[in-house]
């Protein structure tokens, strides 16, 4: 039984997201960890683990992969930044992998983004006989979800930033609700939380 299940100790939250690519990534990660601590959680930030300096780029990438996977395994909860990254409508692919990995482990997964408008509303596309097609010629799904259905089905999405998401997690825990990333009915839970 984990801290998230039994209420003992601080629940560990893995802080997934493209924030590791910010110019101030280390300080930003520390600020996320302080937010976690202010609500009684322990934040596990991907840049907490420092790769040995003597590794080749390929070996360093493999080392980072293993360290992040280990941190997700240690976490009780995953909280992911699923805002658009390097293009409209698409979260970071590394974050998407981490969400999928956490879902396979049965971890509760929460996510946040400032804009919960439907993917179809944000991705520029034109109507065709086949459906809405983006400028590169691919269909744009229209399920009314803010992200791809596979991500939306695996996470609880909160509108706002990390603080709003942490408040939603704390609120759910205080009510004894333990959201499952493996929903029996496959339903998505999207919450609008101000904060």
C-alpha cells in the first residue's frame, strides 16, 4: 500500500511535463516542488537525478530514461503538464509516454492545461468529405476533448496551472476519492478548477 492509498506520509507526485526544457528548468522544478510541499505532497521532478558527466549523448539519454521511469515507479501520483508544446494541439511526446507508462502501472494521473477548448477548435483545419483535415493532411479528431482521446481517457484534466491541479488532487484526497487512471468505462474526467 502506498502513501497515496493509506494516508501515511506524504504522497509522492511525479511532475511530468515539458517544463524540463525551460531555460530556468531547475529553478522552475524547485518551485513546483515547493507548491507540492505547501499542500502536503512530495514532488519528484525529472531533473532531480543528475546523469554522470562522462556519458556519451546516447548513454546520457538512456540514463535519463531509466531515471525517469524509476521516479514514476516510486511515485504515488503523476501530475502532467499537457499544454500545447512545439505545435498547436499536441502535448510533449515524452510527457505522453510518461502518462502511458503511469497508466500501465495503474497510477492515478492528473493533468493540467490553461485551455480546455476542444482540440478541433484549436487546430487549424478545413472541412472535407472525410472530416476536418489539418494543414498537413491528417484528420483532426472531434470528440470535444482538449487533447487526444487516449490522453484524455487516462487522466483527470484540470483547467489552470500546476497549483490548480494540486488543489484538485488535495481536494479529491480529502474526500477519500482515489482517481484511477484505469477507468473501467474508459471515461475521461475533465474538471474546471480556478487557481
